[in-house]
């Protein structure tokens, strides 16, 4: 998928060779419930790593997932911070996904040997997470500035919900970390309360957050985060660890 | 808004038709059939039809699921009227009526009879604590509260099933997913611990059954799908053990060169109590396909197809008790579009639905019982079918109505090229399967 190149020079900057974002603008919000048509692996064992990570030893598995990765800023930062880990962005909007693909390809070309550990798929993460990852495969999941879906009746479209957390707990290994951040206070409170109420997650302590280099990226690395920072907006963060189930149920 | 549209169009598709359902008391003391909003029960102990007692006048819309508890003390029915009705099988009184927010698509009762679980049209599974089914009928008629325990994100759940040891609840959906979840001691707080996903089907999963035996008490899971396969799973790990392409087999039977015309979605499954045989109902296959299931080698293979002489009998639902070696089948559908056949159902029974010892001769002894040989005889057929004899013409038309309705129910609109590609790939993948 990443290999086939169909984008003309027009859409890429002449000087940097990177894709220009304005050619990949798409509708701001997607409805994750509407039936879309894109290929989905039948099971994690059928996800084709060689397409996504052609230079990486094929026995390695993806460990980080950025859900609703948008234009991919976080992945780009993580890629060099964790050169040994495979990571993937999951994005619902077609054009945005195309943009991220092109961005990664361009970075691989201009920085030989780097960015080989990062890729992106177009998918509805709310439906197909178990098709991509096995039980306990992931060590980090990211949900940065997700769509707020304010109306009560649309709360079930939120990408963090009590029931979806069951699936995230399934793909995260014990000790794995889920990172969430938003500039919408109501959503921040919601995400934190969902995580607090879930038996398989516990809050990560402030000391640990201080020591975790990833935490700083949450508000600075993504396009949405940078926009919020420019407008000097407040952010609300919830970072939780996957715990072992209590033996007594 | 888009959201509502989706719901409405789904609803239209769903309201159109409801296949007839059949379920058998675990000791074959009674047999129940649902056609449309009509619940019919025949008491085999007394040899008479049952008059159900319900202050609220029974179901108001199509019934989508019926089930006995393991002990046989209760029967549960639920469907499009958003009601889950729990009936005592002594008094045949509706003891509880649980209100669901959405229409109900599937039901399961925990093995100990403590909990009734149901799934709604939004993919949410609810639990109701009924406090055990033993002294159930003396319990006061009370409103029981349903708690959501898990959810398949916006996919319709087609089946719910408890594992033989009662530890897991398995849910299958219209998207090809099968989820195995630990059923906790206090399920009201939710069933959060997903044990595995059984992924491999490339179309909606229409039915589930467990196969277990003395040697394999926890057994394995079998599933049927719109991809015209039946699959055998190690549900503990989610790994696929075997795939039986029943669609191809059914197509071969119609060797009149019109193989493409066979709509071969699997509509229902029923396993013998020793797990050695699995009966498979296929969307437009007249008769029933029997699969041999070898638990020690973990394989599924076609044993034979039992034809029904003299009529085009395409079963819509299957049932069996745990003690009597009979397979019960019903064919029928109700729909607002086919008023004439509103309540038409045909019941047939196959004998010898039991252990095969791998002997081919035994397999060939499966017989479709004549109407007068069916337990309960004519009174049973009168009660469950609505009428005793079904005119030949009416039967042919009913068969057509059933086929159309099953197609509407099971086949989702048009496939895009992409999706077709995806299905094709799924088929090829099967050939390269390895057992882990
Ligand atoms: C507000 S943006 C944030 C993007 C990025 N995380 C950032 O911080 O810049 C939310 C993104 O989530 C994507 N999204 C929404 N629902 C999704 C789903 N179900 N699956 C995958 N992506 C989804 C949207 O298309 C959108 O790009």
C-alpha cells in the first residue's frame, strides 16, 4: 500500500519533497458508524507487515497504536524516539490517511534508514481493532484530541467508552499504557471517568508521568495539539495502565 | 442524522421478515415454535398444546429468539417488541417481562439458570439476574432490571451462547466477529475481560453451537456464516481448527449447472449432545446437512445430506433435546409482505440424531419421520404448525417466501467491488490454513 505512488509533484512541496497538507484537506468530522468500504485484515495474523514495514525483520510486531492519528505528528516524533518499536496510526478519513502515507514515504526517502518503523492504515478503529492486534500485543495506545461528540445521543460514537475500553484492554498487555488528551473539558472528564471506572485500568502516578518522555509529546507533537497550544488552550490528560485482572472476578 | 438513516434502513430490512424458530425442552417434555409474534408450545408429557398465560397478552411483534434454560424450568422469548418474556414451564405463565430499550436479536441463559442475557439491535448485551430458575414460578411477578455488560460496536449480535462450563459468554455479530468474554460472578458490573476473538469468517456470523463430550468437557465452538462455511474453533485461544465449505457441498448437490444460484448462507446449527454430529441448515438447501465432528482430531467434515421427500423443505431453525436423539426442524417465516402465510410453519423431525462412532452405516440411518411418527403426532403438528395439512400450493409459495425472506434477512444490500475482493481473499486464505 505504501509503495504505490500516485501523487504528482503538484501535491508535494518542491523544496522539501513532503506532501502539502492543503491538498489533503477533508471533512473535519467523520461518522464512525456509517458503513464504509476499505479492506480489513481477517485476523491479525493476516495483516501484511511487509507492505507496511518493508525494511523491518518480519517477526517483529506492532507495539504502539495511535488511534485517530490525524496528520500523524505524534507518530513522526515517536518513530525516532523509539527506533526499535513498530508503530501504526489508524485513521478513518481517506485523504488524511493518504497524506500520512505520503509523509512517511517522503521522510524515509530524505532520511535513509529512519522512519521505517512507522506506518498508517485507513480503518474504523471502533470496529476493527481486534482484526489488527492480538491479545496483549500493544504496549502503548494513544488517543490524542479525539472528536468530542457533544450530544448525549452521540456519546456512543466517542472513541473512549466503557465498552470500547474492554477491547483496548484486550489488545494492551498488562503494564501497557493508554494515553489520552483533549482540549474539551467535558470530554476530558468523560475519558478519565471511563478509565477510572474500568476494572482493568489504573491511573499512572504523577511521578511516573514526569519521567515518561512520551507524556510531553501528547500536547506538542500532533497538529491538533499545536493548534491548541497556539491558541493557549487548556488541555486535559488521562494516562492509565493496563492492570492484571483480579483473580476473584 | 446519518446515524438515524442507518438505523431506519436497518430497521426496514429487519421488520420485513422473521424466520420461524424452534426450540426443544432439554428432556423433550415440550417443543416451542415461534412464527411472527406467535409463540406456540406443545406439551409432550400431556400430549396437548399449551395455553400460555400472560397478563400483557404475549408478544406484539416478531419473536427473534426462544430458549429453554438448561434445567428446563423456564422458557425465554424475545424480539422486535423489545420485550424479553420469561415463562415458567410448569404453569406456562409469563413470570417476568423485561423491557429492552431496543429490539432484541439474541438470547442466552446461564447454565445455572441465574441469569438471562439478551442482545439488542445496537450490539449491546444485557444481563438480568432472575435469581435462579428452580423456584422461579413462585416468585412474584416483578420488574427485573437489565444491566449492559458488553457491546459489539454498532453491529447486530446474531447469537449468544454460554460455554459448557459456564465461564464464558460468546457473542457473534453481523460483521464476522465472534467474541469470547469471561462471564463474571457479578455480571451487573459488566463483562470486561475479553478472553479471545474467533476471527476467520468473511461474512456475518449467523449461528453458534458448542460441541463437547466426556473426553472434551469444555469442548470447542462451531459457527455458521453468510460466507457459506461452518468453522470449528478453539475458543480458549481463538484459533481456527477447521473450516467446512458447506456452500460448495450444497452447490455440488444441485449439479444442474446452476451452482451460482444457490444461496448458501448457513442459517442455523445444532449439535448432538456428544458433539459428534452437527446439523446445518443452509439458506436454500432443501433438507439438512450433517457434519461429522471429530473432537480428538479437531476436524469437521460433511457426513451426508438428509433429504426430505415429497416437499421442498428448507429449515429455518433447528433444535434438539439433550436426551432424545431427534433433530427438530421448522421451516417458516412471517412478514408484513406475505400476509397469507403469516403463521405458516412446517415442522419435521429427523431420527437417529446421535453418536456415529464414525461408522458410515450408522450415518445413513438418519430418517425423516413421517407426520404420524413424530412425537406428539398430529396434535403436535396441529398446535405448532397452525394447521395439520399444508396444501401443496401453499407450501410451494411458503417455500418461496421463506427463501426470499432469508435472502432479505441475511444478504446485506450490494457488495462493493472492494468487499467482494475481501471475500475472495478470505476463501483463498482458507486454503493456506495451518493449525496452531
Ligand atoms: C480531532 S482529530 C485529532 C487528530 C490527531 N490525533 C491530532 O491530535 O492531531 C481526530 C481524528 O480521529 C479520526 N477518527 C475519528 N473516528 C475514528 C475512528 N473510528 N477510527 C479511526 N479514526 C477516527 C478523525 O478522522 C480525525 O482525524
